[in-house]
C-alpha cells in the first residue's frame, strides 16, 4: 500500500481527513476517484471545496492541481457546484 502523502498535492492535513473517511492509501483514492472521494469528504467535512477536488484529481493523475487542463477543471467545477 502506497502512502497518501507520497502522492502529488497530498499533505498531512488532507491525509488525516482522507483516513477518517476510510481512504488509507493511494490505491484507495485511485479506486474511488476524485469525485466520490470529495462527496465522502463533504459529508464529514462540509468546508471542503473545489480546490480539494482539484487536489484529489491532481493526486490521482500525478499532476499539480493548478496545472489540470481547462476541460478537467470545468468538469470538476460542474460536479462541485452540485454540492453547494
């Protein structure tokens, strides 16, 4: 099992939150995907936002969150807007 903090964009605080919702390793995050993971995080931590979704997607795709494609950002923003 690969440590979450070994993934791009994942720091100690996000790792802590992910573990609380049962995402304990990089493989868990990849299996769930960024959207499902955000959905679960939002249930436990209502303050999570679009930046968290970008961070999760970047971790999964090994991309800095601020370097995601405009198309990907648009898709993720549309998903995030559903939970406001």
